[in-house]
């Protein structure tokens, strides 16, 4: 399928590709093969995100489903039948927790932590619209990007938000990347590329030489 929404590299070097309409694929230059995403008689072809975790697992999610794959086979899957929160939403962002577990962002702006086989739903929403990107610092601070609510920073005792009112040039967050120096890079829709470092935001747009003011990855 031509609409790729997420890519992850597994420990063996294989690329896993999440598509909208064509399901999940794995492979590399020259050859890709589809990964089964059928549960019973239902096929799930719409995936938004895929992530490789430290234990060698692959997780991918999308409309109404979350899949877990390891050692060449499916470990488990979640749908509305065994995870009530998936009844009216989809998975739009995944990120492995720095300590243990898997962070999950949804189309409804919800944030969950899957740990020890149990889903913990964060009681307060921190975004407007779908969660689009997640990144986490070494101290556990979680950054959450959304389609219309800007950027949120979550700490145990604090929730801070950043938008066009206090530093960003767009409230549409497309992607987040935390580099080795602790700088957070923020790709936006229409507001160019921003970075958070030492408590301040600096942005780069076509005026500084970017080819486009929308940065998706």
C-alpha cells in the first residue's frame, strides 16, 4: 500500500512498515512480505504506528487493534473484545517506557500505559485530537504531541503545554525525536521544525532554508 504511516527496524535489521489500507509488512530493499493481521474472520488493514522494543518485540496498532509479535510469531493481540478502551478508538502512537511498559496514544487523545498485561488509562486528557507522537527523557518525563493541541510535557507532579501561544509556530505536531544530548526535535504541520533545549523553543522554517514548513518525520 502506498500510504505508509510508521516504520521500525527490528533487532535483525528487518524493516516493519505500517500502512493505511494494506496492513503490516516486513522486509528490506528488494522484498517485503505481508504480516498476518487477521483475527478470526476479521482483517485489520489500517495501522498508524509500529515500534520495536528492547526485548525484541514488535508492537503495531491502528483502527481498533493492537498487535504484539516476537520470535517470528504473534504473541497476543488486543481488540474491543479483550480491551474495552479499543471499542471506539484506534492506536495512533506507541513508545516503550524508559522503565517498563508501553505507552499508547489514541485517536481520541487518550494516553494509556500497558504494564504487566494491564492497561492504565491516564485519567485526564492532555491533548486535543489524536495523539501523533511520543518521546521520553531518561528521567521519565513524557512528551506528547497531538494533531491540534500542541505539545504536552508530563511529569509526576506537573503537566505543561506548549502551543502557538508560548513558543511553537503550529499546534499540529507531526513527529518528535529526542536526541542523545537531550534536545527534543519537533516536526510540525505548517510551523517548520522546532527544538526544545535548555528551557526554550527555537524554530526553523523555509525562511531559514527548510524545503517545506511541514515536517512529518
